[in-house]
């Protein structure tokens, strides 16, 4: 009888968790499984290379560092800015005591623009996921690889990737 006493609350908690995890847009672990890549995609290129060579509709694997501005990650949807991993971030220097080093504020704005891309992590419906990436351990300055499709490029300075997968390198 004592085992039943502990089993029923545990069963109830499991049922509530399972119900919560099936709701759309809650940031549930099941929703995350669709976009989290367990292994590094093959042959990713840096943001700058993708920006110089990719055209609308290309399928790409792009590696970058989340950052480029103070609010580099959206709060209510899975949209973020990433920078080319080869771009030096002077805000990370030992003698710099920047409180928001992910914003690359010590880097000339022209370099930021030339080496940045916007990533929209999208669901099967093609819309950005309504999740907080921070809840999944994704933070500014993370080294990530995204896999997706290049969106419309109104100018060569604009690179938007509609990503269906993300791998956190570190």
C-alpha cells in the first residue's frame, strides 16, 4: 500500500508533464527534438562565406557565434543574430570589461554588418517557433551551426536563414 501512495502522485505528475509537452509553442522537449541536431552537420561554412555566395533558396549549413547586438536572441520567438566565427570580437579581450560582449560593440559597425546573419528557427509550417531559446540553454556567444534555406535577399548585405535545425558546438 505504501508504494501506491508514492506511485499515484508520480503518475499524476507524469500525466501533467506529458499533457504540457504536447501543447504547441510551449517550448516543450518534444518540440525541441524537431530542431535540435545531435551531431554537427557536415561542411558548414562561416557566415561571411554564406553571405558572399548563397542565393535565395539555397540549402545551407552555416556556423557562427550568436551575437552582434545587445538583444541578439528574440524573447518570444526563435530568431537570433549570428556572427562569422572568424570575426574578432574585441569585447572579449582581457583588458576589456564589457558587460555585454556578445554585442560586438568594440567592433566597427561595418564589420558587424558584413559578418552577420539573421536566423529564424522555423517549424514545419515555415513560421518562426514561438519558443525561448534560453530555456534550451542557447545563449549569446554560443558557437552554433544552423541548417536551413536562404530566404529572400533584397540586398547582398542581407542574409536570413530559415533554419530547420540547430547544433550547439559549445
